[in-house]
C-alpha cells in the first residue's frame, strides 16, 4: 500500500510515543541511580539475591541503565551483550 496522510499521522504519533517512553525510562533510571548511590546499595550486606535474581543480574541491569543514559547524553557506551541480561531479568519476573 502507498504511503498516505493517515499512515503518516499514525507513524508520527507512534514515534512520538517512543520518544515519551525513552524519556520515561531515562527518568526512572535517574531515580534508581540516585537510590543506588545514596543508599550505597552495592556495598550493603542487605543487597542479596532476591526474586529469582542474583546480585550479578541486578548489577548488570544497573550497568545497562548507565549505558542507556550515556547513550542519550552522547557519552561513550561500551559494547556488550545487553539482551542476555535483560532476558534473564524478564525470565525471573515471569517465574
């Protein structure tokens, strides 16, 4: 089918939704990072495996969150297999 005004409107709406979601994720990452740093989460003896996830799983997600923010801020982002870490957390959530 050919591109038309309706498809154009819907596409613009959907890409605007993506921008909104990216901003929402960035804001949540900022809030979680503040907690992680302010509460000294990584050094706390109470920071232990929970909800079918390991501390390593969560630390991997913290690193992904930092990379996401760096990407949005035009910072350096190291290459890594982030899908595997996300998949692990999602699988544990569904368990």
